[in-house]
C-alpha cells in the first residue's frame, strides 16, 4: 500500500480526480454551448436541428464505453437528458409549432423516463423539474387553474408526494431539495390563505407535505430531516403568529414588533422542546431554536432601528455585552441561542446608529473586526463566525465605495482595484487553513470565501470587466494576485502530490483561467478538494453550487466573446482531463513500483 500524506488539499486523491473528470466534461460541454450560441443564427436550420441530437448521440455512445465508471455514465446520461429538451426547443423554434409550453415539458418528461433504466440522480432530478413544470403550466395555460383551483392545488401536492416517494426510495440524496420545495409551498399557501383570502384548503395543504415528511423521517429515524421538516412547519405557522399579533395591537407598531419577536422565539423553543422529547440525544434538535433566534433577532433589530433612535446605540452595546456574558457563562441550548438573538439585534443597532451619528464608514470596519474577534474568542458557533466574516467583508466593500464616493466615475472604477485586493485578503486565509483553530472555523472561512467569489463574479458581470481597462495598473492586480495565490498554493499544499508533467498541465490550466479571468474556478476546485478530504457536506454542496453559478455568470460576461469563451472552456476541459489521466498513470506506476 502507498502511504498517502494527509494534505489539506489532496488533489491526487482518487475521489477528487473523479470530480476533475466530471468538471472537465462539463467545461467541454459548455464550450460546445458557447460555440453554438456564437454562431447560432448563421447556421442552416438542418444543422441547428442536428447539433443537440448529435450531442445526445455522442454522449450516449461514450457512456457505453465507460460502463465501469458509474459516475461518468450518470454525467453523460444527464447530458443526454438536457439535449432532449434542447432538441425539442429547437424544433419548436424552427417550425413555430405554436404548441403550449406545457406540451414541451410533458414530452420532455416522457422522453426522460427510458433513461432511468438504471439509477441516475441527474436524470431523476431533471424529470422532477420538467414534470412539475408541465403540470403547473397545464393548469395555467388551459385556464383550469382558474376554473378548478382546488383541483390545481391538490394535483400539485399529490404529484409532489409521488416524486417524494421515489426520491426516498431510490435517490435519498435529493431529500433536502424536496424539503426545501415543501417549505416554499407551505409558506406560499399559508400566505395566500392569510393575506389573499383563499379557501381553507390552502391552510390545510400548507401543513400537508411537511407533516407527511416529518412523520416519515421520524419513523425512519432520520434526525436531520425530521428537524428540518419541523423548522419548515414552524416557519409556516409563524405567519399565523404575525397575522394575529398585527390584528391584536393594531397601529401600535412598537409593541407589535416586540411581541412578535418574543412569541416567535417562544414558538421555536417549543418546537425544540418537542423534538428533544420525541428524538432525544439528537445533535440536530437545536436547529429550530437557532432559526427562531435568528428570526426574532431580525425583528428586534427592526424595532431598534425604526423606533428607538440614538438610544438604540446604547441598547445595542448592552445587548452585545449581555450576549457575550451568556455565551461565556451558560452552556444551555436555550440561553446560547437567545444570546445569538441578542447579539444580532445589538450588533445591527450599533452599526446602523454609529454610521448615523458620525456619518463615516471606516470606523464600522474596525467595529466589525472587533465583533469578529469577540465572536472568535467567545468560541461561538461556526455559522455565527461565518456571518461575522461576511459582515467584515461587507464593511470593507462599503469603505472602498465610501472613500471615492465624491469623485468622478474613473475614480469609482478604481474601486475595482481595491475590491480585488480586499478579496485576496480573505483568499489568503484559504492558504493558511491549517492554522485556523478550532477546526470548525475552517468551514466558516471557506464558506465565506465561496460567498465572496459569488459576490465578485456577480459584481464584475453587472458592471463589466471592460471598465477595468480604464485603470493603468489593473493588469498587475488582475494577473499578479492570482499568480501569487497560485504559486503559494502549489508551494504550500500540493507540490509534492504532482510529478513534473502534471505540474506543467496544472500550470497551463491555471494560466488559462487567469488570462481569461476565470481564476475563481481554480479557487473553487481547491475548496472542493478540502471538502472531500474532510467529508464536509456543507462546504461540498455550496462549492458545487458556486462552481455552477460561476459558469452561469460567465455566460453573461460581456468582456469576452462567445467564440473566445468556447475556445477557452474547451482547452480548460481538455487540460483537466489530461491532468486526471496523468495523475492516474503516475499513481499506477507508483503502485507497480511498490
């Protein structure tokens, strides 16, 4: 056996190599999409029709050669499912069939069914979306939704339950998405009942799906899903509390907000109590209380920001001090979550009213830094530290914009420079991940880095990177900072995991990403490797979502043409596949040598 060193970012691990293969195929598929988008209207109709079907055929044929690699087969079959929908859309566009949209999604759903001859989570997820859209659009476009609203409501929920059954039987990894969907439906229908004068049926179905999921997961001893189902029900019932208290106090908004906060916190505390009673010794029982504390904290903050004036500044300091004392002195679940509630309300009040009094943003940066340091030394929950890190980043961004707010547009564009510098202050923390203790705060840092990546990509997409050309020294930052980060990352974490040829490919891959402004992809891949090594499902899920959103932002980036995007994505995907091949061959040689 080969002794593998426990690296912080194990890029040579087999699980990560498999992910690199999937990412490589994804980038190649996107390159084809961009190539078609760049020349779509210049292509003959026959070629337009043939492109998605050809891609479907090639993906299917490739899957026959890779039967030993189930994850690759699932990826290729998912691409086939997407190409089916694209083919139908192209047919509708060219021939102007005039068919209702629900027919497209219905036919798409029917054609997806044969691809489930073997388990495939991607195809099943796509089938759930398309079939639900088909059902929804059928009632909307045929006006059955207006004529038979009760039938519409029942059909949506019954169909969701059928999908929920197959999800738990064959694709249990998707159960969290179903719970999120159930919670959205529950809150929406409860709001419609309370504020849109809908029938009692809306009130009934708002508890139906989450109630069934709670009963199911409780029976199957799934503690996390039971807690999440209870949270969803609690949020839906919170709307009733808000409605009742609002009608009770009338125009007295101060008492209204105060009692709403107290009752909400008490309500979620009751949910936590019931979970502890029926599911003792579960580490997820704190989730409802935490959610209630955060909701109550937002309401308290609204109260102090709206009605108490500058007196809220003093009250905010008192709230933060009291919260710090409770977190330090008390270990009970209730008091810790109540302390978080007080902290959030007090912190928002202090920041808001400090800005209002001194009319400057810079002191807020140091104030938020002090809040982060206090949260760290108090050994607060990792999610709370994550929120404080995001607060520090937001304060820094506000300071950057405040400094040049009175200057011309050219100087405002220079904020891009400071924003890049500010981003890499946090990205450097990724390099020093081993020194962050306790270890759960590593999750806080990496999760905040993913949030910063999303913000930056959205910001650059909104304003356009072409504006950066107005600044003479921007190339130094646009290229210099990523290069510096890449060199440090390789030197500190992965240099001993690669042979010379793999290093060359990795460097070429990073160079391409830096040149075209995609280096956020590399950072995201580094975070995914950490998540796989630590088996952190939270970071893993958010990192994959961030990777997908980055690719989505690139589509709307105006500084690079579709043709260049296509070429760069194709080369990046090929480099990733070549990198995985070189790593696997090198690993096999090592094994044979031993």
